[in-house]
């Protein structure tokens, strides 16, 4: 589904990521982990077109995407969430989801200024109701999304990302700030997204979540890939233990 081929991104000569390569198979959950400053969010920004790589190639379903603008990447069926909650203020949960169903046509983003507040056509509203039920959010559909507890707002973001029937979802630290119960629900939600046929790239610091939900884990440190494999293989990798996971004997 996604091939990252020797990708580097430098800022004024300083490499945030350097010669990173990995593959993500269709209908899988791959986690990208590493210490703060390892280059994880830079990698997401390069994949989604927020940043252009300094060098290297990105292939999505065999199609080159390096250097494309964010709306062009999104038009291929790629969606993302962010480290901080970014819901639409004063809109209900259902309205937030319905906005997520709009596709940007031919880059004409100015059209969104004129969207009616009774958002969406009948098909869009039906899809919103379907996704609300999928995430057990139906009872909250008419609540103002930003008035909800933090963990629930995070789940609304995940639901919104699924609205446009994406092929690929990048989730940037979705468990940040969540308690244990909320994180357990998030694990179920991520699996539910995968079960909808969406390939997932997860950036996360919660190792219990990463190890329980991932098919494969890619580890970055100081912008370079130091390990890649199954959760068990990564947990036993001495470089990963030394740089990130730590030792029980320490």
C-alpha cells in the first residue's frame, strides 16, 4: 500500500529523517515509534504532503506521491489525525463527521466557505449515522463535539477520518492524554478501522497499545530507522532496548 524509499528531510542542513525505508502492506496496522525528536511526525508530514522530502521516493499503491500537495494526497484516499484535537468548534458530532465526508474536488478548497450549516446530502448523513453507530457515538450525535470529554473527542476524530471511506489512515499519537480505559477503547477503534478495509499507520508512545495492535513496528531514532519487524522482534532488538524501550535490569 505504501513504500517509503530512502526518504530524507533536512531543515537547513539538519536531517530530521535520513534515508528511511519501509513498506506497509494493505489492510495492516503498522506502528512508527521512537523517542521524542526521532522524526515520526516529520515522516507523517512528508507522507501527507505537508512537507516535501529532500530526497527519496514515496509510492502509494504504486503511484508516486512525493512532493504532492496535501489535498492531492487526500484525494487518493489518505486521511490523518493530529497530535492535538482538531474538531470544528460549535458543530455537533454528526456535523463534524459530515464535514469529514466532503472531498476536495480539483483543489477548489474555496468551495468549503460556502457549505451550508445543515451539512451534507442524504447519502452523507446516512454515512455519518453508519459511522456513528460503528463507534458507539449515536447517543452523542447532536452534542457539541468540543464539549465532550477529551477521550471522546479523540474518538470523534477517528470516526471523522473514516467518513470519506479512506484507503489509508495515519494516526498521530491518538492515545496521548488518554486514561487506561480510554486507551483500551481506542485499541478496539483502531482494529475496527482496519476491519473496514483501511490500512493504518500509527504513531504512538503507548507501548502496550503498540504491541497489542500492530502487525509490524518500525523504529526511528535520531531520524534513522534502527529496527523493523513484528512487535516481538522489536521488543527483543538490543538497539531498540538501548535507545527507547529500556531494560528491566536498568
